[in-house]
C-alpha cells in the first residue's frame, strides 16, 4: 500500500501523504484518490501506471501543484504545496519543473523556437535564445526552428515539447502520457530521447502512462488502482 | 522590465492573429474618429471665434460716448493687443441743395484689424486693408444713387468738403448690418476735427477695437469688468460671438454624435475581438501558470500587451485623425478664415485616452478570465475559467461609455439619460432576440424537407445552427443590431439635417429687406413689390418702444444681480401690431389674442411674446409688461408665447400687440421680399420713387449661409464614411471571433458527407438570417434612438423612416453574408482533419 522502497540515504524531492481527492458529480461524491502516499527521490525515474480513468492525470496535476487535494499533504522540493496559494505554487514550479504533455501543448501561433523560449521568458537571461536553439538541435530540430506547430508532425511537435521541458534545466520533469498521441515507432523515439536527456541532466522524472513498455524503462513502477498506489515488480510491468 | 519585454515579444508574435488585427483596427478607427472630430471642432471653434472677431471688427470692442484715455490704450497694448479707434456718428451729407442723413464712420490708419474693405474705385473693384486717405471719403453706393453723384465728385460733410474716392461695396465689420439704416460714409481720422462735428453735446460713439489672442484679452479681464461697471459697453468675442445660425450648432452636434457613434462601434468591435483573444490565450495562460507565472504576472503581461496595442493604434489613429481633420478643413476651406490656428495637443491626448478607456471598458472584464485560468487546464482541456457574464461585460462597457459621453458632451443628465435608455434598449433587444431565434427555429421545424441537397435544406440547417447556438447568436445579434442602429442613426440624421437645411433656405428666400416705409408710401410700395416678387412677407408696422416694467417692477430689477441685463432691456425693441399669427411663427403657450375682442381702456391689452426673450426675462403667461413709447406708457398682458425661426430672412418681432393698440404712435413699415437677379430694375424704381426707404440686400449673407450649409454637408459625409468603416470593423471582428467555431462545424459537416457547396450554402444562409434579424432589430433601435436624438439634440421633428426597415435587413444580410463568406472561405478549403485538429489546439 505504502511505497516501501524508501531509501533514507536519498534526498526526497516529492512527498505525498494521506492524499485524497474527491469530486462531486451531481448528488454523488466520487473518490478519485484515497489516502495515497508517495515518495520520490532526486534523480529517480518513477512511472505511474493505470487504466484509463484511474486518476493518473489528477494525481500528476496534484503532484505538480496544478491543483490541490481534498485532503492530505504534498511537498515539492521540501515545501508544502497545500500550504501555498495558487501563485506560491506557481513560483515554486518556475524554472524547476518541466512538463511533457500527451497533446504536446504547443501554442499554435508560436514557432518551434518561440515555444521552447516560452518558460524561460518568465525569468529571462541573455543566452535564452542560444540555449533554446541548442536544445532544439539536440532533439533533432535544428533546421525547423521557425516552423509553426501545424507545419510539424506529431513526433516533431513532441520533440519540441521535450526540448521545452528540459531547456531550463529543471530538477523535476512530469510527463503525462508522452507517447499517447504518437504511433509506436515515433513513440519509441520520444521515449529514447526522454530517458537519454533525463540521464544526461540528472533530472528526476515522474511519468504517467498506461503503456507498460514505457513504464518498464523507469527505475520504479507504481500502479494506481482504486485511488491508491502499489509498487509493481518488473515481471508484473513486463506482462 | 521583464514584463515589458515579454509583453512586447508576445504582441509581436500575436500580430499574426486575426483578433489582434481586428482589435488594432477597431481601436485605430475609434481614435481616428474622435481625434479627427476633436481636432476639427477645436480648430473650427477657434476659427469661428476669429471670424466672429472679424464680424465685430475686433476680438474686443469697447464703446462709449467719450474718447478713450491714453492710459487705457496703453494698458491694452501692454497686454499684447493691437488697437484701432473709430468714431461713429450720424451726420448730414450735402451736395448742391440736396441733404441726406449719413452714418459716418471715422477710421484710423490701423483700420481694419480684421479682413479687408472692398471698394469700387472707378477703374475697378479693389480689396484694401486700410480706410480712405485724408481729404477723401468712401461712400455707400446707395448714397451716390440717392444724391446723384459719381466717384470723383465732391460731398460736403459738416464744415469740410471731400472728394468721393470710392464706393464701399463691403466692409469687413458688418455687425452694424441691419441697424445701419443710413448710408455709410467712411472718413480718415485726421479729417474729423476740421468738420466741426465734434462739439459739446454731439452724439458721438467712440469705439476702441482690439485684436489679440484670448489670453491677451484675459489679461485685462478685471479692467474690462471695471469698465463695464462704469457704463462702457464691452463686447468680447468669446462671449458675444454671434451665432452663425442653428445650422452650425447642429453640425457640431452631429459631428460629436458621429464621433461617439464611432467610439461605441469600435468599443463593440473591441469587445468581440477580445473574446476571441482571450479564448485563444487561455492555453498560453495555463501553460505560463504551469511554468510558474503568478496571477499578477499574467494580468500584467496581457494588460501590457493590449496596452502596447492601444498605444500603437492610438498613434496610427491620431495620424489618421490628423489627416481626416485636414480633409474636413479642406472641404470647409472657403467658409473658414484662412489662417486657422494649428491643431492643439488636447484632441490627441483625448484620442489616446479614449483608446485606453475603450480597452478598459470593453475588454477589461473579459481579460480577467485569463488571470483566473487554472494551470490544471494543461491536463484537462475542459477546465476553462467561467466566462464573464455578458451583463457584467455590458455593464462595465456602458459605464465607461457613459463616462466618455459625459466627457465629450459635458452634459451629465444627457449622458445618464442616454445610458439608461441604452441599457433598457439592450435588455429589450435581448428579449426580442430570444423571440426571433425561437420563432426562426419554429419556422424551420415546420418547413418540409424533401429537397435534401437543395437551397431550402441549406436554409433550414443554417437557421437551426443559428437558433441552437443561442447564447453565441444572441451576442452577435446584439452587437450587429447596435452596429446597424449606430450606422443608421448617423445616416438618418445626416439626411434629415440636410433636408431641414434645404427647407430652411429655399431658392426664393427673401433677399431684400425694406425698412423705414412711411404709412403714406405703404400701398404704392406694396404694389411695386407684389408685381415683381414671387415671395414676400407682409408689410409690418414698426413702433419703437423700450420695455421698462415687468408686473409694475422696473424690468432691470427682475434680472438677478449676478447676471447682466439682456440686451433687449438696454435698447428699444421693434414692436408691431397684427390680427393674425405671422407666417413661420408657432404658439407654444397660451392662445393667440382674439383680434375682435373689445379693448378696454383701463385694462392691459393682450400681447404675444417670443419664447426665447420670455425665458431670458423670466416672463410667463399673465405677466404685465410696460413699454415706454415716445412719451407715453403702454402696458400689455402676455397671453401667448411664440417660437419663431430667426434665420428665416423674414421680419420677426419679440412682441406683437393686437390691432388698435399702437396705431396712434409714429410708425413706419418693414418687409422682406425675394427678387431674381434679372429684376434688379425694380430696385431702381423703388429707390427713385421712395428715396427715404432703406433697402438692404442680404444676398451675400444668404449666399454665405447656403455655402456654409453645403460645405458642412460635405464634411459630415466624410464623417459618415468613418462611422460606416467603424461599423464594418465590428462585423469583421465579430465574424473573426466566430471563425474557429464555424470551422469546426464546417469540418464536422464535411466529415458527415456535406460538399463544399452545401457547406457554403448552409453558412451563407446562417449569415444571411443573422443579417436579416440584426437588421430588423437595428431598425427598431435606430427609430427609437432617432426619436430621442431628434427631440433632445437636434430640435428636428421626429418621423418614421420606413426605408430603414428594408435597407437594414437586406443590407445586413448582404454585408454579413459577404464578409462571412470571405472569412470562412479559407476554412472551407482546409481538409476537415486539419480544421478539427486546429480547433483542438486553439
């Protein structure tokens, strides 16, 4: 029930305890997360598996401070998210958290380069553009800097999103079904890229997916079922 | 600093978006319209003041019966004023044994301060910026005719003999106009002492004319006030500017109204475009929240972005406005004085302020949505912030617009009235819109559906889409109705103003006034005029009398101490008697007296008074007015108040007595009549047979007024174009805003098997129906608003404009259909997959 692979020698980057999330649907109250606990350490890669509608994205939103739980405590970088307001949580994320989304979330009127520049513009520095160019080259899009999202394929769009997630050297990257909108071959390329960069940058990765192949690349896999997380062994993930 | 550069960057990228371009165009048009009209009215106002100065002879005119002291003249000069002195007196000109009373004007070398004198010098007409040389006089052509002399002959005035060196055709300062009954003689100042006309007891009027900017006049204000207290007549152009007729007043109001209409239309366009802008930026806002932006950063970012846009639009709009006012002035150039003051900075500031106010009022509430975006939206697309209630948007926009109305009109009650009326009208439109859409749905439900691919099918589908998308359709319906109504009102008022002006001065408007017709000359004079003229007024008897008491109190005492007594109490009034109401007069209170009622000797006779004078003197029905006529006192009880048209070029009277009340006093007659140019021989006949009658030709004034009206008409047409452009910008903004939604619908229809033509037909039908419905509601709103505007602002009789009910629905269908078709064409060309994908991303 509780993730028992804690290793006290590692530094905790994300901590969730007794987290519940309930939503009202008409007369009924639906419990999506129920007394959930999670500990993620620096440099770790964690996959959260679950079937469609199991609450994976809800959990990811809570862990990233995009929303607050009905009950429980979540700490990001040692700070309690539940004690912070919306703006405080946003400040905590700034420059430290990267995101990769299933639907890429690129702005259609911005070029590839401008999309990668977007998170940096909140705290600009002189070499932003150079870094963005470097990162786009790094993901193989050095020649497509000025292309608008609609001129790029799905895989290319997700590569832009990956470059955007890593450009600010975040400590933690959240990925929400990063291959969900891609065909298998393209998805595999994206996964390779994601893990390669994660290793290279020493980033912590929290990944939400229903794809077992993708989850198996993570150091630790957890299953979200009936609102709680359970550790999966490798055999279970491979099946 | 960070937010500045980030917002600028964002705006630069955003320039590709249609809604940002629509916002820019709308704001630019609003600023252009308001600065154009602002610049123009400001310069026109200052120009008119200057022209009025020309009519008065100076910006400041002092008049008294003694010469002005050297000290006073020096004070005025020190304040920065240029001076000219004149002496006016009535004298007798003689030649051989003929004598003629003349109105003598003695001028100094500085004369005229404004304009030029047009003089016939024997060898042609010259325009000169000075008076006659010493030893010679210029005279009115009438005097030469009356006394039978020519240029070069001599004329004796007082004890001196002068050579007549010119005939004065036009003096720049014509304010004397109607009152100068005696023919003019103009003389050099140096010649006056030798004439011996300046004697103790002579009736001389010394005039000191001053020319200079208003601040120079303001510098001597306290001195002027003291002079007034000492009985010196002081005419200040800023206060005593002669009204160049209600026509110009109305034109100015029209321009202000048009400016406001353009601002309102631009506001609606801004609101429509902002909705799309906000929808499009919800994802950006959510992403930025995700990346760590605070709510304040978001509001700063988007507010700054729009502020840059407003500033850029203001600059472009102000330049356009500057060019526009130059265009307006070019149209009016023949009427306006040549040296107009340069454009002042105030209208420019007002323009920028207007743009920012529109942005805050019409876009502000909707922008708040961006701030409220949840970062979670990046994961759950459906998590849009609650849309701001339409009524909040309308409420805030109305408040800001009301404040602008107040600022522009300076009339709080009028602004409040228009605002409340506007809100009620919007609520009514909203309800009517509901009814219309429900009726539409009901109508198409009843229609048979046998031709599944034909035009009827398309109409049915289009109507259904419109009616089912109720909230969005109502929003558009409201915006378009207001747009059409604003455009229609500006066009309607223009048409009605122009026809009112045309009716005011028809071709056969009297162009001659005849004054001083003696009772024994009356019938003979009338006979000649009746044979020669197609239009003429009656011959009215004139008795001169001073209004001295009101309800047995001295008339001056009825005016409150802090107010100056009206001019009408300081001079004798022209009184007349008459059995019937004169043509062009209208009874507004009381009843016209019964001419046959027996007049009692001991009772005041019934009299009829002009409404405006009654208001100025605070006289109401039943009050008894006492007049000094000659050495007698006559009183009359006010039994009716009349309105009349002072610009009718007919004899008009403040007070009319019933027959039998004034006949015993010495009187003469006045009339006006129209003569064609080729019938000037009649004038010769009248002049030779009735030499003592003064004939005044008002052709020049008439021509000036006509020309003014024609030019003002052209100027307001230019303004109308601006308003129409602003209206089109609303349509563009609104249809741009709805493009993604229509693209989605089109793509879905395509997926379900509809062809390009079918989709074009369905969307065309929807646009056309929207246009027809908006046109109908717009016509209703325009009629209602026109009623109010006519009664309150323009003093025009309200009437129903039936063509509106056809032009607006048909024009609306064509206009919205046309713009809509163009805007959705590219969408229809896209593959459905792309349309659906694009929609998913916006």
